[in-house]
C-alpha cells in the first residue's frame, strides 16, 4: 500500500486496475489513501463508488460459493476416476490433485514448462509462481509447484518438483523415508501456499501416506485445512530400518537440528563415527552429518549375535540420546509407528478402505500391532469406505486391449480364442526368436523366462504382483505352484513381477524352475509391465494370496474379463469377492477360510481353495461357466453409497 500511495496512481486513468488489486483492503486504509489529494472531488467519488460496487459483488460471490467445498487430494499416484465420479455426483466440490513429480530429467525442464509422462502419454505442465524453500535432511531444499488440467475430466493436478525426490525412477522408491519425508514436508508447505494463491483447501484428503510424518519435530500446523487420513493398511508403508537417529536427521526442522548439534554427547559420537572412516583433521558438524547421512546403512550393520562393532555401539548411543532429547520418539523405534500415531492424534478423521479390515483391526489387535492402542483411542473419529473401479476403462469391446471381443452370450467361444492366442505368443519358438507381440507389454524392456505349450489342454493360471515378498504373499504363491507341480496337477501358469529378477528370492525360484526340464512348456515368468486386459481376458483364474489390505482394483478388473479370482479372505478382497461355496447364485471366486497374515499354515490355507477351483474347472464345466458369468455380471463401478459416505464425512468435517 505504501509504495502505491507514493506514486499517486489513484487519480490516474488506471484507477480501475489499481482498485482490482486493493479492493479487499480495509475501507479506512483506502479512504486515507484516496483523499490525501483533494483537488479532484468528483473523480474521487467515482472511485469510491467503484470500490463499493466491487465490495458488493464480492459479498454476493462469497454467498454463492459458501456451499462450495475445496478438497485437495494428496497421493503418490493419480487415480482420477474417484475424483471424476465424486464431482459428477456432487458438483459443488472442487477436488484437485497434488502429486510428487518423479523420474524427471533435467533436459525436460525449462523456465516455464516441464514435460512428464502421465497415464502412458507425454504431457506438459506449466510452472506456477509458487516456489519455496524448506529445511530437511540437514540442509535447505527447494520446491516448485507445476500445474496442468486433465482435459477429459477437467481435473486440476498440481505436481511438486524438488531435486530431493524428483530423480527417483518409480513410486515404490518414493515410499522410502529419505524420499517420502521431503515430499510430505513440501506437500504441507504447498498446501498453505495454494491457500494464499488461487485455491484454499477446506479438506486435505491424504491417501495412504502419513500426513504428519515428521510432526514429532514440529511445534504447530497453522493451516486451517481439515485433514482426512485414508489408511489402507497399518502395515503397508515400508520404512527400511527406521531408528530414532535416522528419523531425526531426515525429519528434524531447524530448531530441532540446532538442539541436536549443540548436544555434547551427540557431537562426540558423530565425530567419533566420522573419524572411523576419515583422516580429515579439521571438520564441522555439518560435514559429519552429511557424510553419515550418505553412508548410513554401510555403517549400520544390525548384528543380532556376536560382538558389537564400533559403529553399532555409536549408533545405539545416538539412538538413545535422540529419544532422550525428543520424548515423542520414545514410544518406539519404528518410525512408521510414530508418524502414524502422530497422524491419528492430529488428523480430523481417518478411514480405512475396507469394511472387513476396519472391523478386524478392533477385534484382532495383532493386525495393527503397536498401533492398536491409538486406533482404539481415535475410534470415535474413524470409519470405513469401500473402493470402486470404472468398468468403462476396461472395455471388452476394444480389440486393442484384447484379442477377441466377447459378452455374456458368446464368452464361451471367444474367451477360449483369447487363451489360444496368448498361448501361441509364449511358445518356446517365439520367445527364443524374440517375436512376442509387444502389445502385450506396457514397457520396452521385458525379460521372459520359460515357455508355454500352445497345444496343451489345461487351465491357465495368472498371477501379477510386485516384489514385496511378505505383503503380496509371493512366498505363498511360489509354494502353491510348486505343490501343484508335485501333485501332478494339470495346469499352466504365467507369473509377472516387475523388477522381480533383482530380488534374490524370486531369482532363485525362477532358476529352480528353469533347471527342471520336466516343467518345460508349463510356466512363464515375466519381468516387466503388462497390458493386463490381454492376460485377464485369456486366463482362467488369477491367484492373489495377499497378506495385507492393499487397495488396488486388479481383482475387480479380472472379474470384468471373466477371470476367476482365488484370493485370501482379508480386507478388500473379502469385501468384494463372494465365494462360490458361500453364495452359489452370485459367487465370483474362491477364498481362503481365514486371512493369511496371522497364520503359520498359510500355504495350506491358500492351497485348499486352489484345489477346489481346479477340481471345479476340470470336473464341473457348468459350474465353472456360472462362475465366469457371475464375474462378467459383477458390478465393479463406484457405488453411490461409497460416494455419499465420503460426502457425509466431508460435510461433518466442515
């Protein structure tokens, strides 16, 4: 205001533009500015009237918009279909997306634009004016917000770019503490920055990442935004060896870092650790911390038995001292536990995405472990929400997605044609000559092991997972397949695990199959990303022995293509798949008797429904056809009940 006043622009022809800039200032301030020059009273009255008109229009506009709700959907991925469905049913919601920008090459960045790959295609994001610094990992970091509008759905998507995490290649890496921490820190700042810019979030809808990660070190969160925390599984987010000292140097703010660096015990311990690996005579505390941060897990050996090594003794002393300095961390040395405790305490409401899982975490404390006490304390501000899937995204009429189109009337003939085509693609001749159809894959680099016999009459089993062994039940999957081979069951199997060969457990299993010649023509292992519909429309059944409540919709897509799911009776899978032996009329698959997370005999538990499925396929084709028909009839779309529940939660939060 002072600078504008000195230039005396209020009595020029540009007065309207100036008023556009300052019209929301207090009337008294404006009056002081406008009447300090008395030589043009009529002109000043016109300006005054113009201000009143603008004030009146603003009041009318605010009254119209008072029922509008602004939701900022914070996620690592970009699931636009929920937002589209929600806005279709509730047009008074302005839901926007905030995601991290990863896998960014420097040559894609210009002064005003950034090119990224989104949903399989190249798009260009426009740089906003929002650029800020934040303190993390013992240094000042920078971040910039980019923006683009998805034209088909008219959804505004904000992306945060920061050199700290934008160089990583995939989202699974982002779940690691050293990358997730800076994203969540920058995300909280970005939320406040957007509020000052053009979008004031009423609700931050945080999808399966702890909104308050690092909150143990922060004194306050001044934002008025309400936080809805979506938790798909309390055991799902992986943090490698999270300890108090590691948490501190990743998450502490400036005030906390000063506290750490001034502590004599920490200073001596850090210097001693630095001296074990350096001959430098002069160094600073910052140099030591930077060196330790870069080499943390090279030094930390985690020896369970035997003599303690020097590094471990120092790290144990550092952990103990950090927990003494920051009592909030002393609840446990599991960082995910601490950050989720902080999140449950501070968030305004939390939900899980499964009715089964929500009920079980209260009935079975083992499912949530150390979190149980905090879950029980915050039960009054929690609920469950179901998930959905847009069937139009996976049409059975699109020949680009599948080989032969089919429907309820002709599925018996054309599903089998799809199967024959897929078996031919993975014959030994085509694999050896690298002549497999590239349309089967969504990436350029694919490794294929084994082969299938295109003349072999047998049920085709499909399994698609990532390399998280325990969470996805990869060990159960492999043991089940080996057991079926031992029992001389008649089947063929396709297993896809992207980047699976990098995992020694999976590689050893593939090597074992490769060395057994009597299994030739009965299995294929694919390391790459698939065009799922082609596989699901061709396979008879899909194995999902998942231990955790992972909220993806692969089983729903499988049913959409008539692929019968065999799953663990847990969480989302139990919610959405009726077992044929529980409901003959509507059954769509097979489930274990119990969830697989807590039982030691989970191999036997999963084998039981698999044997039932193979028996039904081979000996009762009419019942199997009924299963396929029920799968094709299954309504997998977002239900109005689910969306109305979100609506009710949003309304109650405000």
